[in-house]
């Protein structure tokens, strides 16, 4: 599983002109599911997201976790994180098919909610426009193969 995690002042998603989800301070998370991912990877990435200490403390150091910062999460499915770019036209054969990806995506969301976070989402498979005001900017790449 891969995630691009951006610390934001605010973020939202638009689908066909409507805004089904928006957050204030928190994380915009683009989440990709690999064809070989299991529940173990979902648990690992959710745990890392919920404990990532990248919010500033009173001394301006990135030392505060998202819960203590009062952060919200906007999690968007992003199969293109597993693009194979050996040629000029990316291939996506290593991204999980929807029948596998959706339950794992939903598990990450549920696990983050269980830890007390307000979690908003995009719509799996929809054409979305994602808007954000990055904070820092702070952007972290997470890959469960490296965690």
C-alpha cells in the first residue's frame, strides 16, 4: 500500500460539481492499494497515518501527532500510485482491482475512525478534483514495503 500524505490547512474534493467532502487542518491522503496487499498492510498504513508526528509543537518542531493537533483526514483512493512508468504511457497492472481495493481502502478509513479521527473521503473510482491548501509544505510518502 502506498500513501502520499500532505499536511494541509484545508482540503476538499469535487465530484461532478458537488463537494461531498471537506476538512480543515489535517492530512490529505492519496491512498493506493497494490494487487498483493492484505489487511496487514491496511493496518500498518492506518497506524502510521494516525501517529505521524508532523504537526508543530510550541517550539516550531514537527513533534505533534495528528490526534493531538486536532487533525482531520481526507482519504482519496489513488490507483495511479502504482503506475509502471517504464514506457511513456503508464501501466497500472500492479494496482489492485476494485473488488480487492475497495474493502482495503474502506478498512483503512474504518481503522482511522476507530482511533477517533474525523475521516472524509472521495468516491472510489469517480473522476474527482482534489483541492488543498498545503501547510509547510509537508508531504510524506509512505509505502508499507518500507515501513
